[in-house]
């Protein structure tokens, strides 16, 4: 008898949904779905939509296996996410839990989920900030290297110019300065490669 009752419960939910979706209530002489549910079924609009939510969001098997918990609990489970619903059916004795307790447990799970999502978003933001900082550092090092290379080219050009002048002009030896700059450039390139 219990199975028949729970099959009938789901059947009633789907029948009310079909009546609304297909506007079959008009064929029975009712102008609105609400008028049909109040006059023909003896239920208010909110209750009819509770049944429709159950039909929309829960499977026949789920309602048959948990239908004994009552319409309000089924409605709360229907409104919960699939993940929350699965966790609750595995961890909570739905028969002995009150509607208020179930509502609180759903709210707690939703809050924990939102908190976890916020933490994940913060972690993603932190990773993005680190990546952006690394890119800025890489670009800064690249700029320093480019400036040092340009300075080496300028000094080498100056050396060539001075070497091409007549001997009576004193030639300043920039070899040490060029070698130091080249060593600094190589060090910066290694730092850039490590980043």
C-alpha cells in the first residue's frame, strides 16, 4: 500500500504539472490554473506549485524511495541542488528529521558550499596575481637586459670609433667595463630563465 501511495503522490505531482503546462484546466471550464486548483483540487496556488516543483526536480524513483518523509521535506529537497540532495540522503535520517531541521541542514550545506566557492575564487585570484607579478618581473628584467645590451653596443661603437682615429688621440680602454656589463647581462638572463 505504501508503494501505491508514493506512486500516486508522484503521479499527482506530474498530473498537476501537466494540467498547468498543457492548460488542460481550460477544457474543464476554468479560466486560470489557480482557479482550477482551488475549486477542483481544494488546494491553494502555493501548494500546487509545491507539487509541480517536486515533479520538475525529483525523479519518480526518488519520490517512491523517500515519499514517506512528506511533501514539505520533498519540496525542500527538490529546491536543493543535486549535490546537496545527494549528501543529505546519504547522511541524514530524513524520516526522523523535522522540516525545520532539514531546512537548517540545507542552509548550512549551502553556506559551506558558498564559503568553499569563495575560498576557491580567492585562491584563483591569488594565483592570477602571482602569475601577473612574475610576468611583470620578467618584463622588467627583459627591459634591464635590453638597456644593458644597448649600453654594451654603444660602448663597443665608441671603442671602434676611437680605434679608427689617428694614434695621437689617446684611446680609453673600456674592455673591463664591457666585460662587467656582459657578465651582468648574463646574470640577469639566468634570473629571467629561472622565473
